[in-house]
């Protein structure tokens, strides 16, 4: 499904910004993680409501040459060279058209391995008033490159249905052909705005950043790492307010919620697949999340973040949905119409929550294994970031109580595993228009426990 | 006055963090802006409640050699060399003692110009479990260096009372002595965590950042620039709630408030000192700031930031202080006891406001001339950042209505100019314990219009 297009005039804070448009130009040999970086940047920016789109030159090239062999990428293969240039031309033309229609940040995913090619892209963008930010991924860590090659040969459409060994060999030959002409970004190009990432963030060089939006993209990219790790998500155990069908507040756990807290250490252990490792535990500052984390191993670090507190329901805090509908019928209606953007009187919207979660996402990107015990709306937003969920849908996800979710980011997407505690709890999911205290999710609801 | 010491266990979000302690080691020839960077970093971190302190080796050296000539800094001057090493030793010893007492981020301000010296500092810190982050300021822009030299010879205690021309010449000789032994951070030191800033942020290299706190310091430092610019601050014009003595809300301007909005363009023009330049205008999303900015030149960009909205007074929104005291006597009392940390029920504290203002400060650091029309508490927090105001005091500052404040950051501090509109308005300042709707500030109140 096509993602709903985020609105133009926003800087991720829901406010108008100056008319900056940026073309992020990836630079690097094959198997340097360019596409991974491009996809992550797109996902992050869209999560912040910044209209972003990857233009992958390989996809354009494949229209004419679906499964070319390494020879195709030899500089002496004139026909191959012509077709690759045509693909770049087509991608850039589409991209500039997309900017004319109001796009904010395009990511041009290709090797862009020569100074000439980079200059050409800059000139095309300059002419349209689009800024360029070159992002070069360099890597001399052989192990990293090999694991990328392995990933590519098993996932690239260029090698579908081919013998894996032959594919890997062909891909190494392709890289060798690129190496012949590859020019790293250097002093001669010091007029370019660029970010050079060496060995996935071990070292970065940043040149001539011009404005705030560029600096945000750069800050995000420089915080990425690719160490294997997982993120565990859980809501607090069932609270008394859950039982009463009230929202917000700072209630204690119910008895069943306490039982979940006692069970959580085992549930986490079950998720370890044999590899025991200490986790860092993040909770909100509200007592129901702190109580839920209390039986986890003492030697695990625990942090409390106010940024993980539940969505602030303002004047509706501590009310049931029936009371809200009774007292604020227009608000009740408006929220169901546009749950993502609706801001409670004196409180927050999902959009507001995403903005306050941004430092959390940034720290998650920097971190390794983290267990987060938080609240329904917060978990929905964090989940939406990792799983690329649509903003229209994420506020309606069913996140059951007493369930542990383990997310493991991979090169192309995020794996999800679910561990259920088998301790009953009320449902806190609510359908559009409903004022029921507890109801079962509809058939077509996306549930995070399935 | 000594600043109140911010608490140990905080990451600027008011939550516990892991026990990271960082020594930021400045590296660079004289007149490269090291002390400026060190002072700014200290101010920023303290504003975020992170305990930070600059240790300036020159101050230790001056105890024994108050006004040395350039010869003192010649590597062949053994006595000078010995004294400079003793000063470094004393500063590092004091610093490590400070860390033992719970300090979070020390900034060691000295040239630290040789690899040997840097290695020595790293080993001393390693032994105490303190991380090191080397920050090298390199500069080959002669104009920039000369303006720094000019600044130094007029402000450095080394040259107090000396002939300016002679001082400048001596200082250039001192730099030449340092240049003889200066070693830039290079490949041989790739095990160090470092940030290399070339020509004040035009280009930066970041190596081996290890954790979140380091990444925040680096992000701040890489956003600094030293172009000459000013920041204009104004509250909205008098609102109806100001007149009624109510807090919060989203009221319209009073007639006098409207008059201030009409007057504001002239007031800004008056502050230009002849140099006319377009400003970018930031307001909050509340109607009283937007209305106040409405008569400013059409061609100036205007942005609305939710982050500039007034401190959220939660359940007390739209109430007078008398009503608050009546309805929530304990809260009224608690707030006066510790106004910086008191969080309104369902609302915010000054500490919370500082955290949401951080992106604003970051963008201000990146920007040039900005006019901010905002609210009393927000203005107090922004002012506290630029003027290094104590957190205990900043919530009690008197910020009169109908007054334009122009702040101009200089190398050592921030200049303040005040322009009064001569349009009467109520006072919204409130003394401890008072429930008056309008009262005059006490004699000893710090007023931003004086």
C-alpha cells in the first residue's frame, strides 16, 4: 500500500518551515550498506511527517537489463555504460518532478562513484533550487563487506533464481569493475555538502552543512550502527485504571498486573534463544511501568524517561470513554475522525508524542539491547517507527497487555517475535465510535501478538 | 556567585543515566577559539542540568607566571616548559578530584598540542574510569585568527595593562612557538574518541563516538558558528488574561497589546543601528504571539513552534493565583519553594520547558538573526541559556511586557540591549507567596529592562 503522503510544510514539529528541499545523494561501492542507509533515512523522515522518498537507480536499470552479469558493469562495455547512464537520467528526472510536486527529501540510491557523475547531479539539482547532501559510505572492514555481499546475493532482484555461489562470485566481479573507476569524495570536492561515513559510523566527516534540516539528517545518519541487536517492548502489567476502563492517570497495577511483573523475567529469558545477555531497561516515570520492571535482574541498568510517559489526555485524564463522549462529544467525534492528529484539550496528539519520542529513537539507534516497558500509545509510535507503519493506522493497532514483543532489525526490514505471558488481562483496544470499557478487536485489526 | 551545582544523576531529561563521566580535552593552537568553545559547552550543559566545569590550564600557570613573554612558551626554555607541565598536572589533578566528587563533564582548556601530552591525559582519565573526548579546533582562515588574536590581546589576563600593539606582537610570537611542536590529531591516534572542527564548523571529523552523552556534546559543538548575529526576544503584547491576572490559556490581545503589535516593527527598526537586515520571526502556536507578530514586514519568514508555547500550567490553566492558592494550597506553596522543579498537576515545570526548548537552542545556534515572540516562562529559559543565569533565579526574573530585548553573543559573554515601547501594560511579575493580580517587582528583582 502506498503510504499516505505527509504534508509539505512541516519540519517534523508540525510547523511550517522554510522551503528547503534536499537531494541526499548516496555514494559508495556496492555492498557498503547504501540501500540500508537510504531505506532507514526514508523510514525515519516519514515517521517525522517529512515527505521523503528513495529513488533507486538500479530499479530503473533493471527495466532494460533485468539480470545483467558483471561484464555489464565494466567501464569498457559501452552498451552497459549507456544503459546505466540512461537509468541515472531517468531516476533524476523522476526525482526532480517529485520535488516540483512538493517532495522534501529525496534519496538517490546508486553508486555515484565518479566526480563527474556527482557534479552532474549537483548541477541538475542546483538548477531546480534543490540542495544536495552527498552521503558516502566507505568500508575497509572485509568481514562487513562479505556479510553485505551475502545479504545482497540472497535478496537482490538481480540474482533471483541463480546459484548462490555463482551469484556471489559475479557480484564480487561487479564490485571489482566499480573499483576501477571509483573516486572517493576528496579535497577537490570541498564545495560539496557531504557526510562521509567510514566503517558504519566508526568515523565520520561532515563538510559544509548549510541548514537545520540537513543537520538533522546528518545527525540521524551518524548515529546508525549495524551491530546485531534486538529491542524488547512491553506495556506495563494490567493497571487498576485498565480494569475500570479509565484512561491516563498514574494507577497501581492490578493483582493480575503484579503477576505479569513477576512473570516478565521468565518471558524475557524465553526470548533469549539460549544467548543470555544483560539488557538495559527503560521505563516511563509512571508507577505502573516501574512496578512492572521491578522483578527484572538487579544487575540490569534501569532508566526512567519522562519521554516514555503515556500520551497526555489533558482534560480527559482519568475518564472513561463513555464520560468523554458525554462531557466532550465534539472532541470524542474529532478524535475518531483523525486519531493521529487529534490533540486532547490541554494534552497531546499522537503527532506530539512522535516528536517527544525522537530522542528515544535516536538513543535506540545508538544502543544495543534495550527492553522498554511503556504505555499503549507510546508503544504504538515506537512500533510504527521500526515496522514502517502508516500514521493513519498506527493509533488503531491492538497492543495486548501481558505480551512481550521482540523486534530485531535486519538489513531489509525488522523481524518480530511475540511472547505471551498466559496471564489474563482486560482488552484496552477500542474501535472507532465505541465507548465500551473493554471490547475485543475487530477481525481486520492489526494485532501485535499475531 | 557560584552556580548551584546541578544534580549528578541526570541526562538533561531529569532522569537517571548510566555513570558516564567525560573529560572533553580541547586541542589547538592559541587563538583558535578553544576557550570560547569550552565556555559555551559549559553553559549549555549546565542549562540542561548536567554538571559541567571548565579547567583552564592557563589559570593554573598564571599562579606562577602571571605575565610571561613569548619566550616562556619556547620549547627550548626549560624553566618555562617545566612550569607549563606543572600547571597541566595541577589542573588534571583537580579535575580528577572533581570527578570523584560526582562531576559529569569536565572541559580541559589548554593547547594540548602534542601526541605525548594527549596520551598522558587519556591514561590519567582511563585509570579513573573517565572517558576522554578530544576536541581539536583547526583554523587556516587568517582573518578569523587575526580577529581572535585581537580579542585575546584585549581580554587576556596575560596582557593586562600592556601596550596593545606590543601585546599582539608578543602573542603572535607565542603562537609561533607553539607551531614548532604542534601535532594535529591524525591516523596514529585513531583509537581516540575525537571531534575535529575545521574553520569553525565548515568541516568536522568525528571519530569513534562511544555513547549518547558524547554524541550530544558532539552534536552541540558541531552546530556552533561564530558569524556575528543577534537574537531579539519579546513577549506577546498585553493579553486579556494578563489584564484579568489569569495564567495560561489562549487569550486575545488587549487594546494596548494590539498597539504594541503595531509598534513592534518600529521598535525592531530602532534596534538595527542603521544596518537593515531581514529577520526570521519565530512565534508560538498561541494566538497572542501570532497577533503580536502580524505587522512585521511581510517579506520576513515566520515560523510557528509548538515548542515556544507557554509553560503548561495543567489543572491551573486559566486560573488567577488567588484561585490557585484557594483550590490547590499545597501546590501553590510547593511551587514557591522550588519554582524551577515544580511541575503543575498535568502540566510542566521550568525543567520540563528547558528540555523541550533544546531543539530551539540548537537551531538558534545554527541560525543567524532571529526574532522570537513568545511567553514569559519561555523567554526566561531562553534568556537563562544566553546569559548563564542560575536555575534558582531564572523563574523569578522580571520580563516586562511591551519590551524588546536584543542579545548579541560575543566571544566572552552576551551583550544585552533593551528597547521599550512606551505603551503601558500591566505587570505580570509575581513575588513569592503573592496572589496579587498585578504588582511591582521588588527592589532586588533582576529586571530584563534595566
